[in-house]
C-alpha cells in the first residue's frame, strides 16, 4: 500500500508539472505530497522560490537577424570578399545562391545566408558595407529571455521529479508498481529531452546572429563584360547600317517619283492653269473696255 500511495503521489506531481505554467512552481506541489520527508520538502520549496526570483529579472536574450542588399560592380569578386569577411569574424556560410541570368541584359544576383557570433554582428555589417553600395539594410531582434528562463525552471522541476520517481522505483515491490513507475519515468525523461532541445536551439540562435546578404550587379552582364573597343565597333556597325537603309529608302522614293512623274507633271500643269485663270478674272477692267 505504501508503494501505491507514493506512486499515486508521484504521478499526480508529474501531471501537475506538465499542466502548470513554467513558473507555477510544480516542485512545491510535489513537495507537499511527500510530508514524510521534510528535508526533501525544504529543498524543493527552496528550488521553486529561487525559480520565481530568477524569473522576475531575466537577462535579455536576443535573436538578431540582419538583412543587407548591396549593388556591386563585379558579383563574382564580391562573393569571395564577403565570404572572407564572414570567415574572419568567426562566422559560417549557411546558404549561397548565385543566379547567372540567361539574358545578357539582366543583372546578375547572388544571395547569402551567414551566421556570425552576436558580438561580431555590428563589425561584420560594417565590413560588408565597404564592398558595395547599400540599397537596403535592416536588423530585427526577438527577445527570448522569458522562454529560456521558463524552460530552464521546468527542467529543474522535472529533474527533481525524476529523482523522486527513481527513489519510488527502488522501494516498489510488485511488478505492476514497477511498470507504472517506469512509465512515469519515461514520460518525465521525454519531457526533459524535448525541453533541453528547445533551450539549446534558442541559446544557439542567441549566440549566433543571422545575416541575409543580397548582391546585385550595378550594370547588365553584357555591358559589364564587353570591352570598349567592341562596343565602339558595334556602334559603328549600327550607324553604317542605318546610313545604308536611309540611302536605299531615298533611292526607292526617287524611282516612285520617276514612274509617277507624268501624273505629277499633269497635275501640276492643271493647277498652274487654274491659278492663271483665277488671276485674270480678278484683274480690274481698263478704260477702253469700260467705254465700249
């Protein structure tokens, strides 16, 4: 019976640990269910009190993400410079996408994803700004200090529960009691592993900031790669081609005029005769004509 009572107490304590909020001191509830062990009660109550004190003033834990877009003259050379800068600051390259456009009139772009120690974030951004012209720049920060403190408090309480369940398992006699205690122990350890993974992930994101870098060529690929002599030659070819086209059009126009010249001359003669007739009709009458 004693084993069953302790087992029930432990199960209730573990369930309360799951349901309570991270800072609701499940360790104190667990201690209240074991009145025959005053030393353990004092220890767990002190742990719960310390958890509340720690949670009152959590240290700022910021996850920072920086976004930077640069215009550069040579994307290929700037990729190497940016990678060297991040490596010198203790960072790592997480992702790289270098897009070479199929159309020579499009601009080449490259996108990076780095992570650098948070203490080196400002210095890294200052170095990256020097290798190009800034188009856009932004930094976002997320405070996860409360999540980390709450998770660590839950871990402490779960480990206390784990210790108690192990003690109950040693005192359990029947197979059914051992199985129930083992099941509770497995649940507790599963929660511990999940919370530990969450805390490690959050701390890793706090320790290393993320930098999203975009490089864009200042001019199109064909303009960037084509030498001055080739461009001048291309301009000369275009100009001579335009002169040839204009000359051909003028010659075609002259042929049309030559073919239709009789009609044009006839029309011009008729217009001339009409104007001459109008001018005669508008002349004033002479004195001789008037007397007659």
